[in-house]
């Protein structure tokens, strides 16, 4: 018997025209040979028509090799665990017949790793060569449920290529049945890996990253997020998250902003009003109206606050604006709150955003600071850190519960945090940070992982930034099925300074 080598489909099929066919893993070797003989007998004919390789996947690999006559035409690849078959969605559950889970009979014609012909049979069928001869079912003609099942198993890093293949495949991402299936498989895989996924903004670029929560955590860049309709990438200075949607603020360009669903690959560019292009402390929030029970039909809204707060004066006005996706209009809110929003970033929950705030008074007053949703309390002198989360929240009050308390000698460094979030399932806090050398100079971006259960803190380096003034930002990532509605006619409405406010 020939020695067994570990191979990948990529190494076997890249740059070639290849037939991959599957042999039912639970079939006796003599039965399985019905699937093989046709390919062996017609190998020369197939290769004269441009086929470079013929590869057989077998769950009964040792028996197949023993039963198969010596040949130079068909390569055999063992798939005893059925991992590749399950990835394709071509497994056949026959447990009720005492045979467990096995492979369907199938054949794929690949051209440089792209599937161009598919034939799917079932266990015990006649030669797949004959099946391919009788019909050439393309991927585009497969039943929708089977096509969704197959593509839902494609790893995320290949999804961009899947969506660009054809309109039908791209359109599947608008199907709730497909997106729920794909998200469910992805979340199950993440839980099995004990991985925390997050959006990271650094060096004015946005990345999807994963943290493996092991005894010693590690970080992995899963991909750089790019807009499908934007060939020239823009620089992003801030990112605000709301249940899988991202609001991106551009660097050196306050004439427009962009809302982005990275899972669906949808974007919407929004022109800002001239009235807002003034100096002042600008804060953003992304949320949605609660007028729909269907999450995929929720209409996002953007809140923009321009605050010229001066600690020596109480008379500086604020400007509150709401952008409505349905009407494509900015509206100025007629409100004059007596609160100073202390941070530029809020925390999003169920479509609402919450900030730490204090009463607006002139210099010298000391007011109680109100935090909602999550609070990270630090006591530098005692080197103690406490994390509190809300267990109940309404319009005027919040009920708090202590998540954990821990002592840490690194507390003075955590004080420089810009953003953080909690992964309750893995019981960690993820904090964006910048590291300094012994002279106090900024050296590189980092992610701090605080494990309250183990009372440990780890620092994971992200790299040295090209611009030291660009602070890394983090927020949790969850795939979103919310469709981003486009402008009517594909054009943005222009609004002048004061006509609509």
C-alpha cells in the first residue's frame, strides 16, 4: 500500500481543472468501486477534454486502495472523519439504517478552485461518471436549500469571493434563512474555539480580530474589513458600533460619514450638513427605532452632538441632530439638556446610547458623575480595579452588580484606556491601550485582556503605529442581518446650512 501523505485541496487543485468525486464512506469496497470504475475507464477521454486531475475522496480509504486496481488516473484522498464532506454540506445521515453519517455520491468539476459543475447523487447510486454524462447541473441550478447549506459552511475569509461570484450567491445574503444558518454555524464554531471576536480600529484602518481565551491568550487578525463598493480605501478615525453595524468617521473629511454592515457587505454614505462643519467637540451614536419587531427591518438612526462646552461659561449652545435613514434627512432636535457629556464615546444597548455625564456648571463646581451600562472604576493608590455592570436599566435608574474586583500593578497604564468591552461568556474584559517605554514615549498599540475569574491581566501587542496620535479602538463584533437601506435613486440628498433644522 502506498504511503499516506497529508494534503490540502488547495495544493491539489490550484491552477488546474480538477474533478473531485466522493465515494460513500459506509459502502463496501466492491459497491464503492461502481463510483470509481467509470472515471478510471474514461480518464483519458476526460483528460483530452482539459481535465488535469481526477481525485477520489473516500471514507473507506484502506479498503478502497485494496479493492482498486493499480491505476495512474485517479488519486485517492482519505476523508475518514468526514470533515471535508461536512464542510461541503454533502454528508448523508443514515443512522436510522444503522450506518451512521456517510457521504453522498457527488462529483465537482473545479477550474482553479472555482466550482463550475456539480452533480449530487446519494449512496448506492450507479457510476458518477454516468451521472455526469447524463446531466451537468451547475451550482446556479442547485436547489436553493442545498445551495444555502453548502455555502453556509464556507469560512468567513472566503465569503468576499463567494459574494463576487454571481448575483444569485450575493443575493443569498439577503435571505433570512441563509444568514441565520451561516451565523449559527459561525457562532457555534467560535464558542467551540473559546474565541472573542472584535472590531479593532488602528492606524486609520478597521480589522476583524479574534482573541483565543486560553491559559495564555493570543490574538489573530482574521481580516481587514473593506467596502465592496469602495475601490479606494478611506482612512477612518473613529468607529461606533451598534449590534453589528458600524458608523465610521473619516479622517480629515467631515463632509460625509459611512454606515457599514461588514457581514452583509453593505454601506451607505451620508453627507453631513454644513451647519455641523464647525469647530467643537463632536460626538456620535448609532442606534435604531423600536418600531419593528423584526431585527432585519429596523431602521438605523444617527445622533450627532456638537458641543462647544467651556468650563468657564454655561451659555455655550449644544447642537443635537438626528439622521433618519428612511427620509434621508438630518433634523435638529429642540432640546437644551443641562448635562455635559464627559466622553466622546458612548455605549450602545438595544438601540440606545449611554454616556457618562455631569451637570453643566461653570468652573469650580463638583458634580456626581453618572455612568450607565458598564463602569470601570480604578483606584491608583490602592492598585485596585472594579468592574460593574447593569442588571436592570430604565429611563431614570439603573441597578448595578459587581462583575469582579482585582488588584493589579498595571493600573496606572490602564488609565490611558480609550475603549473597552466585556465578554461575559468568557469572563474577560478587552481594553484598547498604548504602551510606553521607560522615557514615557508611546511605542506600540496593544490590547489588554483582564480575566476577572483568574485575576490575571495580559498585554497583547498589535504593532507599532505609523501615526502615534491614532489611538486603537475596540468594540465587540456580532454578525448583523440588518439591511442598510440605500438612498432613493442612489443619490444623497443635499441639505444647506439652516433650511432644515
